[in-house]
């Protein structure tokens, strides 16, 4: 059985506040010099020296010369302080676009192990999350992950996540704490908190739940194309369309967790009724609808991934479809750009080379419909993390919410 508990070599109760702070800061990196660590903690170097000496004696940290890059350095190489042995890690179970992705990620942003599958189960219930827990256990048994212990697990879902208590009209005794709202058959539903409680009981660690697009935004903000960008929108394009909104370098979830639900923006008065209860939602032009728009150009049956691969390979029909997609998504985003004046829109990096065609269409609509000054200041960028954005977002979320033990 995989050990999902995390316990440092010394009991947390025996560590002083500055010792805990130093361990936490080091867990978020692959090593820091003493000067860098002192700056992060806001401690005088003499105080930090005492803290580090005690941690070295406890066997929790070690110092070694910094590895050279591109040849030998002149002079004495700086020494890096890092955690001894294996640092803490976070598990991720993300269901997005019909794919179940699981992985083990270090706080410093290294994906230690990953697995992916296409389950036949599509409801956000015990069966799906049990499959995720089993896959996570398998990922933790991979060679690069052995010896890593979890501080917690982050579950990503393609639906809004809210911390509010459900009203009586919504039914379900979900209690307080984060709840999942989704739609099927036009009815809003709450995924029972027993699912999360069951995962916590099974894994023995805290479990957080977050929207998949929000995880992608957190990943790019912390480790990817959004590093150093104050305000941006992360555009998630799987079988649906969603967005994560970062304002002032903080994730903006909205009053009820609905911020970024771009797929449910109205774009067609005569469009089909959506599961959210609206009509003509933007969601209806992606996924299967996108594949259907390209299918007549080919004799063989296409999948969504086929469309992306063909576009990346230079096929004109899929390229045109992705440019049209960018234009359609860009129209409502133009109003968002005018209102919020973000620095960037970052497009889901899982589209890889095919993202260039979405970016082209986006740029056309944004330049046409957004306020000129806002559009001129806006960068439209492909994501830098590819398929790992959600997994790395789990590490970022854990750093913010799980690793705050006193």
C-alpha cells in the first residue's frame, strides 16, 4: 500500500517557527543560496545561520556547491541549501476533456510521475474518483516518485467549485466547505462532500477540489508563461471551453466559483439548449462540434486530437476550423479585455503547435472588437507547460493552501 502521509524527520512540534519557515521555503525550490533564503524569509544572515545549523544537525537540510552550467565558473562556486533526501510532494487527480490525468508533483514544479486514461465513467462521483485514487497509487510507485510522501491531493474538475453552503432548494446534505456544482440534463447538482471525505479517508491526507481551468491558470502563473504577469486570462480548450482569471497575481474565483465559465457565454440566439439551462452557449462550438466541422474534408473518422495533429501538420481544413474557433472565442473575450484591461491571454498549451491557429483567430477578433488601447497592450501567448499545466497548478494550489501548517 502506498504511504500517503508526510512527516519530516523531526516532529513538527519540536521545530521552531523560523525552522518551519525555512523548510517550507526550501520545499518550494530546488535549492537556494543562504543570501536568497535570508531575503525570502526576511531574516538577518546571522539569524539564518543559526536556523540552518540546527536543521543540518537534525538532518533536514544539507549544503552543497551549486552545479555549474555551461562550463566552469571563475572563483568559488556558491553553495546551495536544499532539503535532505526527498522533499514533500502533492498528488493530482484531474478530470478534464474526458481524460483522467494523475500525477505526483514536487512543490518546486517537477512532475515526478504521471498517468493518463480515458475512463468510460463520466459522472463526478465515487467511481470516477476511485479510479483516480488507484491511478495515483500507481503513479506514486513509479521509480522517480518512490520515497516521496504527500502533503495532500488536489482534485481538478471541469465544473465550478464553490465554498458556499447549498440552499435547501438544491438538496443534498453537503454541509460546509467546498462543493462542486455541475449540470446534467439542465439541472444544477451538487457532488456530495462524502466523495471528498471518502478520498481523504482512503489517502490519509487533505484533499482540495478546484476547477480544471483554474488549475491551468495557477500552473502557468507559477511555473509557465504567466510568471511575472500581473493580470491575465488562461484560456482552457478541451472538449469544452473555460478560463482561469488571474488578477493582481491572485486567482479570481468570483462570488460563487463561476468566474471564468466562458463556455456558458451566450453567442447564438438560435443555438441548442445547453446543460446549464442557457441557449446557444459558446461551449457548443468546441469538442465534437469542432470535429464535425472538419470531418467532411476527410474519408476517415476523426477525433479531436486528430484535428489538432492535422492542423499542426499543415492541413488547411483543420487550420481554418481552429482559426474560426479563435475568432468565435475572441468575440466575447474582447469585451472582457475592454473591461479588465489584462496584460495577456494565455492559450492552453496542450494544443501544442495547433495553438498558433487559435491565437491567430483570437488576435483578429480582439483587435477588431476590443477597445484599441486595451487590445494594443494585450499579448496573446501559447501556454508554456503543455499537458502539465493542470498538474503543476495542483502544486501551486497546495503551496498556497495545504502547506500552511504552523
